[in-house]
C-alpha cells in the first residue's frame, strides 16, 4: 500500500514547513490528488490517521480535493472529464487516452 509511504512523506513535508514557519499544531490539510495518481482515498485517510499520531498533525483533518483528468477516445473522438482512470470508451468501446495530473499537492494548511 503506497498510501502509507505517501503519508510519511506528507508528514515530513508538514514538519519541515513547521520548522521554517514556526507553527506548533496543524488543524487541517487540504490535499489535491490528481485523478491519475492511483491513490485510494480511504487508504490515504486511514494512513494519515495512523502516521500522524504523535506528530504536530495528530488530530488534523485531512481534506481530499480530487482533481480531474480528460479522457479522449482514439477511435471515435469521444471526450469526457473523469475523476479516475478509465480504459475503455463508453461510446464505442475503443481505447482511451488519458491526460491529467498524477501529483499530490498541499493546497492549504490551517495551523497554530
């Protein structure tokens, strides 16, 4: 489950920002997750609760902001905005080309 490793990296970034920004407690984090990132939201939330224990982000609310991607059919030209990877065109059954973001970004933190 790579979500646990993602949560460890997230906590490391938060602690680095706390050291440079002088805050002691994180109340909430808004995290944008790219539609093509391959992240399971529930696993990410579970991992964050587990990994954040004993850190400045303990008890912080993790808000997931889902980014979208574009799906384009190579056969019929069908296009659709999607929130997760899709492989087959709903119009003709052809293969879809996906374009979008795979990144995770901290968009906002409420700190004290």
